[in-house]
């Protein structure tokens, strides 16, 4: 489900142009999250990648993505368009160069294609026919799933600066204890009472109509997006992002939750990424550090093996519509696919394919019919319809992921 929040932004002036965000070669390394969305719809910081580019460019942006996703995320193909690789996050210097591209220019950062201007945006590009331009400044990129949480702090600070520039926060209730209040910003309708907000190590942003209930302890950076809720007594330390309509409690550290997902009870979530429409049962926990302090390997769909992340702390990656029962435990560096249901006591293996049902004692296939019935009920509770387009996307994912299910 595509989640779009309500924000207010500072933008730079640009000329009218058709901009398209392309998945690029990074898409496979960002599975399972890109099974159900283009790369541009990944949330990191406060905003999705698409929202970042749209606010900088002051333009609506379409998608160049997989055919089965194009019904929901279509491309607007014109005879003059700039195609941008979505794994690159915008900054003022990069946006300036992208906006200045001439027809048949191609912009590179090191050996990676950042953007090109073309007459045929929905076709294949022959880079040998384009004029190469090189961008030498640093760019924040999202190339792997673990980048989403490990680079979340830098992205969150950039979004906070973009969104709040020249604006004043809604007044914050004096029942709270604030540390560095100049780094705390509340949008209209946001509420927080009787909590501790410490913005020493990063900003704290509360989106429109979001809420932090009583007795919470928050150490920034934190992004709480539109209508998201932190329930009583939560311990939040960042950099952490809770997407629109998310509901969380317990202990959360350096994690990104895309939107409409719930971790509504006690339990630990750390160095983790959850997609949309996930639910974490009460007292579920993930490990984010190996007992021998070794660097963590994580399942990579691109290589079909457990690859080095270079990180000592790496927890749980969970695709859309996946859920856990109470007291579920996850080992360090666990990847859960789309529409999986984990409920058996004990630690399941470190890679659980999409549409799996079970846990440590084994799995069976979670059929689309049963999965869709659960999705329809869950989404209806939030006033969202599980429609035929969503069903077709998930049916395609079911077929794509058959090779990893040996049951």
C-alpha cells in the first residue's frame, strides 16, 4: 500500500520537466521491500525517496519499475524526460546538476549512473551514445536493505532541515521534559504529554496528528510520521523512523517502519526495517548483535546467499504483510519475505521466504487466499481497501518466490 503523508516543504526553483525515478540495478538488493513497491517508495529519514525528489524539484514524479508493479506505479513517458536512479537521495548540489542536464547527457557518480535526459524514457538506454558528466561530491545512496537503517540518521537530519526550514513548531506541552528543544518540531495536530524528549544526538519530528502517549522516553533522532502513535512507556532511541499510521511500543532502536505497521507491545526491535502492514506480536524480540561480536551476514536476493554487511549491529528485515505471534524470537540478521506468518516458539532460520507459515519447527506455504483474507481485514481496520490491484501484485510475488519455498 502506498503511504503518502502531509508535509510542508522548502523547495528550490526548477524548470518544468518530466522526471522519472527508475529502480536501477539496486532493486534486487533491496528485496523483500521492492517486491511490493518501486525503489522510490522506500522510506528513509522522514520521507520516501520519491517525496524527497518531488519536494526538491517541485514536481510530480512517476516510476520506471517492474511490469507487474506498473499498474499501481505507472510511468509518464514523454519525448523529453530526465530519468533518475532512485537509489540516489537528492541534495541541493545534485538537484542543481540534474536540472541542468541537456538532451542525451548522462550523469555519473563514480561508475554508477545517477540520471540521464532522453527522448525515450521507457526504453533501454545505450550509455555509449550519451555525453558523460561526472558528479564528484558525496551522495547518500540506498544500495542494500541494511542501508535503510544504517543511513537513516543522515537522511533524517537532511529531511528535518528541509521540512522545518523557516517554520516554527506547534507549541509543545509544558508537561514534558525537553532537552535541546530547538531540535524538536511538531506539525499541526501532533501531541505529546508527560514524556522525555532528548534531541541532543538528533532531531525529533512529530508529523501531522501523530501522538506520543504518556511516560515515553525518546532519544533522537526520531521521525514520527502522519498519524503515527507511540504508546505509553515506550523507550525510543534513534535514529528511528515510524511511518504514517504506524503504532509502536516497547524498546525500539535505530529502526525504520515504513507505514501502517504495528509493534504495539513490549519487546525489542533494533537495527531493523519493517515494511507496510506488518504486525509484531507482544514480547517479540530480535537480536541485533552476535554473541561473538562478529560482523553480520544477511540474506541478499541478488546473490542468493548470505552476504557481508560490514555491520556489527544488524537485526530484522521484514517484508510487507508479514506478522509474528507473541514471544517470537529472531536471530541476528534475519530476513522475512512478504506475507509470512511466524508463530511457532523458538528461533526460525535466518531467511524465511515469502508466503511462509510456521516457525522454528518448520514451515508450510501460506496460500494467497488465506493471506489475502487476513490483509483485507487488517487494512479495513485502518479504512483502506485491499483491492484487485494489490491482489495481483501479491499473486505475482507468490509466483516469483516459489523457488525459495521447499514445502
